[in-house]
């Protein structure tokens, strides 16, 4: 059984029933956090096994091994503190809605692996009223972009906008188009991947096409083919649904992983890139309060523009 060893710390001996299980699963069971949060604790260096830090999530546990977990200290409230040092590139703002152009590398909201320096912290410094909108730990956030993905994101600035945007996303009334560069030559000029996406049964920190997943539909159009330094295809991908890692998983499932996507087979020495070549470049919607048609476009950031300039 786990025991408290100090503020924010938990220690437990691994019972026979959990012998051979992955470290992240054991952490989740001991602490009660989600599997993804447990994985972030492990990779973030917050877990020790027999007194030594272990950052490999798939590390298999032995019976009797002592696991120590340094949990983030609980806050006095469930809110998030403002941080004016986090730069938030704003594309549009009004009393109900904010549109930002998120840089790659910026986490959207706090989680087990990162409690400070997120997009939400920067937004609260600029728009303090967001603290009363949506969920306390992710105020104003109605959808997310992965840490490594750049581009346009909607943020609700008022409760009425939040409720409307959540409903519009569920009803697929918001158009979201991404620029993507994938490995290989995509032969059809357009197509779609209609396959459910859910947690991988073998690696719980990954998503996968699985019949146990939720319905997911990605439509794509070929914009350009390249042959050097390798066979590559530039795509415009439109989301009909918004599952975690959807475009990345769908393109990998048809043999065309996104360039730079280490998690889903897209990281290759032929064309090195430190993050997935994926950019949310277009958003279109009716304003959640006024109904006015809105459309936004964000050009490729410098790293992806340089990448594209290398291609022939």
C-alpha cells in the first residue's frame, strides 16, 4: 500500500499482482492520476525506483521494488496564476472571443508534466476575466493543439462564448484546416481517412486507429509533391472531428507519417525536424455570440517555411 512520505510525495512497494507491469501504469494506480498524467510524471523525472530516478515509461516493475513519486504540490485553489512572461501572439480579440497563433513548443494548459509557462498562464495575464470562463485549470480553452503543433486556436473570453463554442465544435460547425508535410507520395489528389482513434492498447501514451476508439474523420488534399531530398507530399488536412493526435495518427495509418513526428514514425535523418511538420493555418466559423462570419489564416512559421524552401 502507498504511504505519504512528505508534502506531495508517495512511496509504495510493488505487490506481486503488479509485477511485470509498466512503470506508468503502476504510478497511475498508486496515485489515482490518469495514465497520461502518470506518463508525464515519469518522463518529467518525478519518479524513483529503489531510490534511483527512472524516466522510461515502459520500465517493467519487479515485485517488492520501492517506487517513490514526487507529486506536484496542491494549490490553494484550482485556478491558474497569470504569467506576463508568456508571450501570446493574438490574431483577433473582442469581448467574447480571442484567436491566437500558438507557437510550436508552447503547451496549452497545465498538466502533470508542466505546471507553469503555458499558453493559459499568458492568456490570464492579458485577459484576467478568463479565470471565470470554462474549467478552472484550463480557463477559456475549448480545443487544443499539441505542444509541437503551431497555429490558430480559439479561446472563449466570456461564459456565453464558451458554451456556444463547445456546442459548435460538437456539431462540427467550425472549419479547421492544417498544413502538413508527410513522407511518401500520396497518389490520390484528395481523399479521407475515416477510422476510429483511441488509446493504444500497447502504449497508453500513444493514440492509434482502434475499433475501441471514437469516430474520427480527416479529409486531405494534395497541394504539392516533392522528390528531393526524398519523396514527400504537402497536404491540406481538414478535421471533421477533433481527436487527440488525429491527423498524425491517420496519416501514419495509411503509410504517410508526418515529417518530424517521432511518436508516429515520422522522424528520419533524411529531413530532420524537431517537431511534427503540422500547422493549423485556417479557421472559419460564425461568431459564437453575434453570428458574424469569421475567417482567419496564419502563415507558416519560420521553421516550416525554411523546411519547405529546401524541397524540390
